[in-house]
């Protein structure tokens, strides 16, 4: 393929071709089994390398130009901390680059639906579509929480070795009661599963029924991700207050 063709083909077309050429039903089946059993599925195989490189470039540029430092706690998730730099959905949308194009990709949603065993839909609340998060200081973390919508898709541009933190921890098959989240009780009553990741990984998470966090990073640890929220059909009829997202981003 000519270099010009590689540069001009849309991300959706690249993913569609990659899925047709490099991905088979067994990969989807293994990921689907993991999602069903643990609420977590590694789906890095869905994206071709050139798409990952484009995401990495845009995410680094947006963090440098538009990220804002956050240090907050949220009562709805048991006062768990958020210590990080973020780029909001509004800023990502305005930039109109690879992250937005990835989120809007029908090929991506089709692959995710094959793993989920149900339709994975665009989130009806635009501020939840995507957010870039960068952990860089000792103690930076995205503390224990659930999300309002059924699915989170997290692409990892940068992550430290496990000894420097930044790995994902989950407690599957849990329920978010916003008036009484009982985060610590859930941690005591259930096993905690931890996942190490590498740059270029992407995972699908059942975020509404999986309590999860990013372990705080240590000195020298850096973690950069984009989190994309997707809905299931059942989410479209829920009454959701979006309080934590509105407090975080003042939307």
C-alpha cells in the first residue's frame, strides 16, 4: 500500500480491514468469555498498530495543550480520590482527531458488540463519550468507582511497570448504590482482581457492575489513557443524574 493511502484511509476503514484480515471468531470468543466471567476483557487485537500510533500522537498533544489538573473526592463513590490531569470530551470533540474518529467507528462498535454479546451503543450523554487521563505524580490515581453506563473501553497509550503502580484493579459483580456506595465493604466482601497492562493495550470493562480503580502511581510512573463510555440498550431508559461527571468537568 502506498504511504498516501495509509495516511488518508479513515480509522474506521483501517479497523474494518484489520478485523477482516487479522481477527477471527476465536479471539472474540475468548474475550467474550473473559468479559462474562470477570467483567474485564483485553481487546487490544481489535486495533491495528497504525491506528494506535495516531491515537498516541493526538493524546500526547492534547495533554500538553489542554489538560487540567484535578484533585477531588466524590461522595457517590465513597469519597474515593481523583488525582490526575484530564482532557475533557468537549476539548477532544473540538480537536476532531483520531480519538473522536475511533469513538464514532462502526467497525469498532461491531467488534465490541461481538465481545459483549449485545449491541454496544453510543453513550447518550456526550460529556461521557471520551476523556483523556494522565497520571504523573506520586499518588495520582483514579480511585474506586463504578460508571453510569454499561461499558467502558480504555485505550492505554502509556503505562508504567507494575512496580510503579498504574495497574487496573476490579471487583466484578458489584452494584453501585449512589446513596450508600459501601466501597470498602465491597472490597472486604469480594476478591480484588489486578491486571497489568502494556502500551497499546485496550480493554473492555463492564463498568456499571464492576467496581474498579487505577492503583496509585509511584515516583517515576506515568499512565496515559483515553476512556470511552458506551451504552447498552437497557441504559437508554435509565434515569441517570451524572453528578460525578458534572462535578469533575463543570458541565
